[in-house]
C-alpha cells in the first residue's frame, strides 16, 4: 500500500513524480508507507498557513551554492537514538517499578512530540519542553521519578547516539563535491554536537548550527537570521533548506524567504494549510538527482 497526496500548488514544483506545471494541482505520487512511531507523529498537528512567500523565478532548479541540511529525520536516525536512550533510562530508573513494554516508549514519544509542537508554535521554551515531557510521561504512566533528573540522564544517554540512515554519508559526500554543506538543527546543544561528531557527517559538513545556541528554533525566522549572520559568504538567493518536517524545516524556510526541498521517505504528509516547498524527494537518490550530483 502507498499513500497518495494531491494538493493545490501555490507555485511550480519540481518533483520526481509527474506534476502539472502551471496548473492547479501537483501530484505528489504514491509512495511506499513504512509506519513507525516517528513517521506517525511527524504527520500529526496543524500546519501554519504560509504568508509572504516569494515565488521562485525559475521552474527549473536554480544554481544553488549553499545547502542547509536538517539533521534528525533527514540524516540522523533520531528514532533509533531516542529508543536506545529511552531503553537505557527505563532500565536504570523504572524497571524496578514495572517491566518494560513498548507502550512506555510510545507514551514518551507522544509526550515529546506534543511539547515540540508547542515549541514550534512559540508556546513554550526549551527548558520547559525538556522537563515538561517527563512531567507528562510520569503523570500518564503512574511511574515515579524526578523530571529534572530524568531530563539530565536522558540527554547523557542520547548524546551517546549518532546513528545515520543508510546512504546518508554517501549522499553528503556526493553533495560536498559541489555545494557548501551546513547542518541546521533544533535540539539540545551539547547532545546534538556529540551525536553529530559520532555520526561521521562532520567530515563533509563545513559547520552546524543548533537552535539552542541561536536562541531561536526552526521555524522562527530568527534562527535563520542567526545562521546567515555566521555565513557572510552565503546568501539566501542561492541557499536551499532540505528537511523532513513541514512544520519546522519547510515552514522555517518559508518564514525566512528561502527555497526548500521537502524530504519524505515515509510518505508525504498531506495536511490542510501546509507551507509550500520548492522541490520534493522520497529518497536520497531523488535528492541527488534534483541537485545534479
């Protein structure tokens, strides 16, 4: 089974699937669906309607020089790192209370996703998110613990991760031969830095920017203001954001006046009012093809 998505096209879109350019519809194609906790939570919530986005001047790919790559869900296998960290945390802090089951991982994932959605809407701060998800987890499960201590211990375990999706290193190596590559990521600064160091990606990346250092998180345009203030050689006209989140990466690109490539290996999320994106790809090979590497 696949998931088919048809939506109104606000401007010409480049796609690996057939598209009706200049018309009313973009056919996103039927993509194989591999359900997972992460893919299901990515497609929950409400997209923010795009406002003030400038249409691309060309229907064909522009001559980009700078690629701003999202980390989690795009290159880094966050579901794997999260599961490993949570299992370790559960073993040390909760196993004596109740035997582990997948329901506890699903509950934490749900609480975590709800708090990240709040952050993207500007309804909470990072510190509130970090502790609040464990407050909710303890309340829903009836397990006992100290949210602040659990937050600290979880980050220590998550920082030991750095798993990448199959083909991610090969993709960035190919892209690095033609473009200047930078990581743009939300998350805890120290944790993201150690995961990126463990991943092997930094051999091909010129620099990385973590939202906690920026003082703002995607989709807040101030995050990209921070990024470009540290890239004097780059400009927005020739920069492209690549990411898997419509509400974070793609909406962030819209808010910052940047072109974007929506990466959806598990099927495209068809949500009312989703922000427009310039290109889309369902695989690393499609990304490479669009960017000519």
